[in-house]
C-alpha cells in the first residue's frame, strides 16, 4: 500500500510540475498530507482469520491516538460479523468515536438503527442502544434524530432481556421530550387498536411494576433524569413510589426513597392520605430523613418517640356514631369510653415513621448509626426546638462501641452548638469521653468544649476538674486544654464569677500561699478566670496581689491565651504606639482600624526614593509585626502586609546601591549584597503566595509583580557579572516567557497595575522580543527605577499556615540509642493550623549534626482533622546513621513543600513551560520548601554494632 501510494504521488507530481510554477508546489504538498491522517483510522477486519484476531485489531484501534482533523465520520458494518463479541466491540467503538472531537455522529445513526432491526444478540442490542444514547446526547439540537431514537427505544421496550429494557428506559430519561408527547409503538398487528399518544413519563411509569428489579430501578432513575432535565414529575407517581418502598430488593427501595424525596420537594404543601387513618398530612412530612426542613415540629418530634400516636377521642366517637351503635341501657357502662384500643387500627403514623431516628441510632450496623447521627444534625441546624429534643440522643451516642460513631457524634454536636445548652448530666456524659484512649476522640472533644454552652456554675467546675485530670494524664495536651478553658471562660463570665475565690484559693481575711507558676494546672485555672474577667468588670476586685503579678507574667508569655484587662487602680505598662492607640486593649475592631490606617499611610508613597519613605516603611513593618503578636485574630493579615512591605523595602534599597554607576570590579561587595537581597525577595514572595490562605486574585497578582521585579534584578546582575551573549540569552528568554505567563494568568487584573513594572514591560513587549540581550538589560534597569510602588489592599481575613510539634518535646536529656546501620522510629505528633492540602504539601525534615538532611513525606492516613482549619499529624520518622562517639542532637521540623512553577491562580503549569524545547530547566521549577514550625532538638546515640 505504501509503495502504491508513493508511486501515485510521484506520477502526480511529475505530471503537474511541468505546468505549474514553483509558488504552487507548497499547496500540492498540503493536499497530500490530508489522506495520511484519515488512513490512520482505517481498519480492515477482513484480514482477521478468527474472532480473536478481530478483537485484537479492535483493541489496538482503541489504543491508537486520534487527531481531530482525521475524524470525519464512519460506517457501521456490525451485521457482517458472525461473532457476538466482535459486533459488541464494534458497537462500543462507535460510541467512543461519537464522543471524539471532530466526529459527525449523525452519519452512523442510520447504520446503527438498521443493525438493531436485524440483531439477535441481546448484549449487542443493549450496546447499540447505549451507542444511540451517546449519539443523542452529542446531537441535542437535531430534533428529527432525537425523535427517531425515542421511537426506537419505545419499540424495544418489549424486549425479554432486562439489559435492553434498561437501556431503553435510560434513553427515554435522557432524551425524552419535555414539552411534546411521544407515541409508544407496539408490535400489534394491522387490525389492532392504536395506542393513545402518551408522554415519556407515563411510558416509563409502566415499568415501575416490571418483573425484574433492575428494570424497576432503571425506571425510577429514568423518571428522576426527566426531572433533572426540567420535566415536572406528576404527583400521581407518589402512590407508585410509596408501594416501591416495600419492594423486596434493596436497590429498588433505595431509588424509591430518592423519588419520594424529590416529590416532597416539588409538592411540599400537597395533602396525601395516611395509611390506617382518616387524616391527611402535607407531603413534605414524608420526605427523606435529614432533608425534612419543611416538616412540622410535631411530626419531627414523633421520629424521636417509639410510641404510636393514637387517634383522638373525638375521631373515635365519630367512627362509633357512623357505625350506628348506641347505648341500650341494659348493660352497665356499655357507653363508657373504651380505654383499650387496637393500636394497629388507630395509629396516626405508620410504625416505621414513629421513632425512626431511634431505630436508626440503635441499628446493629454502625454505618446506619452514623447516617442517623448526620440526619439528626441536618434537622437540628434548622430547628432549635428539635435540637433540644435530640440532644439526649446525640449525647448517648458518645458511649457507642465504634470509634467512628463516637467521633461523628462529637462533630455533629459541635455543628449545632449555637442551638443547645448542656445540662450537668449531659456534660458528665460528654466529659467521660476524655478517658478515651483515641487521640482523635480527645482532640475532637477539646474542640467541642471550646464552643459548648453550659447551664450552671457546677458545670464549669465539673468541666475544669475533668480537664485538669486529662492534663495530668496527658501533659502534652496542655495547649489544647488551655484553649478549652480560654473559650469556656469567655463564654460564661457570669458562671465563673461566683467560684473565683474557690478557684484562686483566696480568703477575705487571711493570706493564702502563692501558687507555683510552673504548674500547668494553675495556669489553666488562671486562663479560665482571666478570660472570664474580660467581660466581667467586677471580677478583678476578687484577685489577690500575686494574681495581678501572675497576670502580667502570663500576658507576656502566653499572650494568645490571656486577653488584655483594664485593671482598676493598676498602672498600665508602657508600650509602643499600638497600646496607646487601643490595639493592646484586646479590641478587634480597633486593631483592624489600626491595620487599615497603616496601609493607608503607606499608600501615600508614590516613590520609595523620596526622603523619609524608607523610614516610614521600617516603622510600619515594626508596628505590623507587633500587631500580629498582640492580636492573634489578625496575625495572618498583619504578617502578610509586613512581609510584603519588607520585600518593597529590600527592592528599594537594592536599587539605590552605588553599583549601578560603577564598574563591576569596583563594587563586588555591593554586587553580592544586591544579589542576596534579590534572592531574599524571591523567597519572601513564595512565602506570601503559598504560606498564607484566603488570598484573592489581585493580591496574588501583586505578589507576582514584585517577583518579576526581583527576577529582573537577578537578570541585570547576571549580565553585569557574567559577560557574554550566550549566557544571558537563555535567561532573557525565560524572563520574557514569565512576563507573557503573567499576562495570561492575570489578564483581568491588569487595569489595576497602572504605571507598574509589569505594565511598562507589557507595553514594551514587542520591542523587548526583538532587541539584543544587553539592550534588554538596560531597558529593565531603567524600568525598575521608574516603576510605581504597588499598594496592597486587604478585603478578607488572611490566615498564616503554622505548625506546632507537640512530641517530641525536646526537653529530654536521655539519648535515643540504636545500633548504627539500623533504624529507630521517632514518634511525631504535631498540630497544623490553616494548612491547605496538608496530605500533599507537608514534609518532615530531619537534620543531622554532620549536615545531612532527610525529608520524609508522611502517609495520608497520618493526618486527622479534629476541627475546621486544624489538622493533627501523628506519624513516625525512621532514623539511621553511622556510629558516633557521643550523643548529639538532631533537629526535627515540619516543612511546607511547593513548586515554584505552579501558582494558586493556575493549577497547571504555564503554557510556555511546556514548549521550552532545549532550554535548561530552571532552579525554580524544582520543588522547594518553607519552614512551617520551629525545630525540635532530639538526642540520639548510634552505637557501633557488636561483633
């Protein structure tokens, strides 16, 4: 074939070359390339000697890459194949080709429909119907084709094979007309009566009672598919769906439950009869549990009670009167009310609805119990009265034997904390979970106690006692326990006030001994009292002298746990302008105002080379850093602004150095200084982008703008220190590609960057792509010095990712001994705050004394989520080293990994990075890390192996 094609091309070319000019030859070559693409899709099954060979040809054809230009159409010849498996594969390939871009699916409709009429295999019929369904979804505007497909589906609904009926129902559900009725074709003879015109919904509903459960399920799903496409489900289907709720097969019942739920959302106010009763209720009362937001509170409360609701005496008297019975007076008390009533005849709600949640919470399958707990949570969030009623049931689930159920119950109770207040007996049950051996349970319970409302002062004392016991048992949980007491005191100042003398062990007449400030339990009590005193101005009068001294100490050492208090008669400690402006008083609003005022003050700067501009930046950076220490709620935003301003300050100082007007050999020291500043700016910009969450597109674009400035500075330094066009050429090309990438990523944000560095570059872009590298360097140097300072705007609260290593503590002097050459496991327990996608980005670094560094990627199962924004990492790190003469310390810390080639604005790499060709890979494309936690030092001692 190739030789024949080559010969024909040669003859055609030699014949035409005598008549055409040289300008026409390229057009002739372009014609010859088109048949080669379509030839790639040609497959000849006549060469196959057996069905197995034919299947192999088809499989190779499936794996072959297809270009959009080569896909124009095709023809189906499945009827010529004798083997069912081959015809089945051909029908499947037609469906795959119909999804391919550039393929015209309508060209194979006639062949597929004609093949259906002669096909005998049920499996092939089902596959052909599936192919027609794919074709129909690809041609939503071809009304004639859609109608033909619907007629074919109606015709084959009478098939004896369940798979064919399933595909027909699915086709009707996906393609059935919403606004036009369809006629159901039958196989009746010429003299038979024609079936009436019906719509798709009524045709599908006939198969709710099909003998095969798979067909019944497909009919329900097809009806739901019609609803998703815009057709309103008829209310008459409700009775059929209710009957299917008692079907023998689970898949049918599951689909029927979903159908009833949809109907309850469509017709919430419709009145439906109750079985075994003369009353009627709203349809929304019978919808799926957990989504019954429009159900009356009376009906919801009935789901928590196993007792059957009986009919009223008036209804029973009415029934007796209608029956014609009356008292004759011959028997004593024959007209007295009948106390014993047959419960099977007088229940208002079916027994399945009475106590539905109770049955679910007591089910033997833990998955059902978890589902019942989640359904209770969904309803309790929208109904305060129901939340109070179901509180006992949720608290009882804390004693479940399965850890997943207990954990889910704790999470659910936290979600409805705003609607509930715990009694003392309920709090006792909750606090009993602190004895659980699971760390996940204890962490979740600590998170729950931070948001719990209690009713009495005895509850406060009970919670304090149990938390102090937990602190004694697990000393490493002190930060979590202190946090619980912080929120507990802040939420209940009036309940803490009566027990302050007892908590602080004070006496109105006698002096009491001063407690030890190194005792974590005493610190926990002070955290509770001081946070309650913030909202209770009369509480400081109960403090003793040493309590005030302890407050000053804790205010400096644990500022995130102890708020600022205005103590009457006490001299406030002098501070910076932050405390004088009211920021240190603990007012979040005043701190936010101070942050905005600082940014407005800096925004007045147009050029950082003006006198006093850099001094103002330095003072603002210092104030923002102090603000982050005083107000933990604004720590992320303050640190983010301070880091950005520090980058601008470094850039301004680098551009003022003397090296720009002197020869390179005369300013080597300044050159190294500027190079260090550029590298530091790049590192800070990566921290700004990947270490902070809650950033908007405008803020990310601002970060990329200053990153481009730092890279331009590096490019200028490279050109000055390494002369030679070849060395600078590749760096210049990469820089221009990054500028183009910025334009693609932040096209909508460009109007906000007037007179900025990136805007000036984009204006000069046509010129920059054609100039020499050295001219480009000169343009960049001029543009850097003339660019306007871009101001930072904050709209939402920004959070900084952080981590705290709880274990190891780094306080032990006993070395961890192991044999050299072998490994020893080191347990790591850390808490992560505001880390995005921790399973992918968090690493553990081990730094040995000899400079070796090992970076370990924890397993996804090592991460737990006790609360929103918080992640617990519990893992093991394996250490190994050669023998040492004495014990030394290793450093363990957590890192945040990122790829500098990616951006938060774009999940994929920039387009230019995929077409760099032979250019070397940039250093910034390699995965880098950011320090996420402080290092913890651990003593280890590798011993020599015994011989």
